[in-house]
C-alpha cells in the first residue's frame, strides 16, 4: 500500500499541511491541529488561579500553565497512542493515526514523549514547592488512563480526575497552600469532564462496541442526555460551593449564570445520534471554560 493511502486528510491541509512532510506525523501525534484538548486541560488551572485572587505574578503564572497544558496534553496524546495503537487500528476514526498506521515507530514516539515531558518539567520548576508536589501526584492517574477503557465503563471519570488536576495546582501556586475551595472546584471539574467526554464518545459508539472499548456513552445508552445533564448539574453545584467558600453571597453565585446557560444549551440541543453535532458540542466546552474563568476572576478579585 502506498504511504499516501494511509495519510489522513488532516495532514494535507491546515496547520499540519504547511509543515515539512517528515514532521507531519509527529504533529499529528501531538494533535497540533486540534488544540481543544489543551484548552480543556488549561481551564481548571486558570480557574484556580483566578478564584485564589490571581496574586502577584498571576498573569505570568497563567501563561506558564498555558504552556504546560499544551505540552502535557500533547504528551498525553502521544502516550495514549503508544498504548492504544492496536485498538486504534480497529476503530474507523482512529485507524489512520501515525502509530496505528505504522507511519511512526514506537521508539520515535517515545523520543517525542520525553521531549514534551521536559517542557512540562520546565513549567513545573516555575511553581511553588507545594504546587509542584501536588502536580507530580497526577502522574499515576495519567499513566493509568489509557487502560481504563479496557476495564471500566467509565473511563471518562478517570479522565475527569486527570484533566481537572490543575484546579488543585493553581490554588497553592498562588497561596502556597491548598484550600477547600480548590477541592470543590476540582470536584466540579471532574463532573464537567465526565459530561463533555461522554458527548465526545458518542462519535464512536458503534466502533467502540465492535472493538470491545468501553465508554460512558455506551453505558448510558438511551439515557445519555439525562446522564450528561446530571453531571453538568453536579459540576455547577460544586462550583457554586467553591465560589461560596470564597464569597458567601448570592451576587457571587450569579457569576455562574452564563456558564450554566451554556451547559443547559448543550444538553437541550444535543443530538446523540449525530456525530458531527456531538463533536461540535464537545468543542464548545472551550467557551464554557472561558465563561467559568471569567466567573472565577470576578469573584476572586472582587
């Protein structure tokens, strides 16, 4: 088979398409053309910094978290593809990924993974010691994530633990200590991640079932809409508790109204059998994250 037959269209256009041909598979491994994952990893970090009051150097700290989110999300994608290369080859949407299609060797992917982790280490060194120790605690969760789809119907819950971890790091990066508000923020983010990743998993329900891959979308079945609504409601309640911890008045809670309306729109208009709609709703959580950041910024700095 000619190599052009196994190169996805995404490597022939857009950001990846303008890169040298030899670099494109590695950019694809990093999902360079799909930054939504980096945004979703970044937002809980930024929320926590904002709700903690930002503090001196807070703007610079948020930028460091942005770089760290990009590097570690990219590293996570590479690691996930190394572990899942055989499963990916059996799913239509993922069969042309560089490792699954054989265009990149495992050894080369490991070198890329190590390079991205070094960037993550550089970011880690910018944080306060307490924040560094908490950040390192996420590594066990990250290492276990690719295996969850093989042993539980709720890999989305494990992803929630991982992608929300920044909420536990941002607060001590500002204040040097962990507060209940950060724990509540993190717990709410876990619910949010389960909700939006269940929506994302709707795209692959048929292929996942055939390949033996488990997901919350398959587990919920026809109840996926109410299930996502329940997780989003849990996220809003926990976020409200975090905000109340910082500013115990109703005006503070009103800051959550825009993100609450956005999540309500997602649930009310979701079409579970339409993969394109599911992807669009999933991607819209980048905007939901921004709305939540603005709420935390208003409350934390008022």
